[in-house]
C-alpha cells in the first residue's frame, strides 16, 4: 500500500478507487443541492464504470 491512498500499483487498483471517489464526490455535491435522483444516478453510473474498468484490467 502506498501512502497516497492505499492503492496497489501492481494490479492497477488506483484506477477503480479513483473512479469511485470521483463519482462519490459528484453524488455528495448533488445531495447537498437536494438533487437526490441525480445523485442516485451518479452512484449507479460510478458503479458501472468501476465494474467495467475492473473487467477490462490486464491479467
């Protein structure tokens, strides 16, 4: 684990974590504005993006 976020550079763990953080921050901002439906959509899109990135990660 690195000091900059605990990711494993060998398996490419940084990319899915950074994607997840990005979408979580977007959803948090939308929630703060009372845009609940858009926040839920953002979280769903984030999960799909992370799943896709993991699925296409080199072996």
